[in-house]
């Protein structure tokens, strides 16, 4: 007579099932870790860039305050420098004054229209009383030079040309 063998019900995991689960968990944790590391790197870069723009704004404000006391002639066309504070030693700044070229916006006056005086006055105004101020803050990050630039037009109302 044959005695039937009863198989006991399985109550655990095999070694292969455990190893597969551990491999899946390891891949998931590695992806999570890389995502966190990437977001921390992006946040720190954004913080440095925000710092650079704040420093550029500070330089721009200093130039504006100096311009209230002296005209464009008191400034060189380009100036470079460093920040004195220890936490900003990695940043360098460059400030440029550029004349505004509006030649293409002013039409050539006709000789018989009587507009020559107006156009000459407008051209004199743009060349003598308006400057484009550009402040660039640069720093090195990952062996590459990064830059943050602010640009604005400044009108020196004290040096406006008079009408002849």
C-alpha cells in the first residue's frame, strides 16, 4: 500500500527570493541617494549664483551712489577688483562704462527741414549723458569660470547739453 506523502505548506522565502528583493532594494536606495546628492549640488550652485548676483547689485549700487557726486568723466571705462570680505574671496568683479550707440535710431536730417539742430542735440544727449553700466561678478566652479552680469542704463541729468 502506498502512503501518500503530505507536503507541508511553505512558510518562508527561499534564498533566491531574498537576494532578488535585496538587489531591488539596493538599486532603489542608490537611485534615491543619487537624487538627493544631485539636488544638494543644484541647491549649493543656486546659492553661489544668488550670492554673485547680490554682490553685483551691491557694486552697481555703489557706482550709482558715486555717480551722484561726480560725472562720467570721474570714472575709467573699465575697473576690476576683489571683495574684501573673507566669505567672498572667491569672487572677482569687473565694472564697465560704455557709451550708448544710437546712431541707427537717429535719422539723417535733411538740410532744408530745419531738424538738424534737434538731431544734433539728441545725439549729444545720448553720447554725453547716458552710459550703459555693466557689472560682472566671476568665480571659479568645477574648473570653469562662471559669471553673473547686471546691466543698466544711467542718465547723468547734470550733464545734459543745453539747447543752442
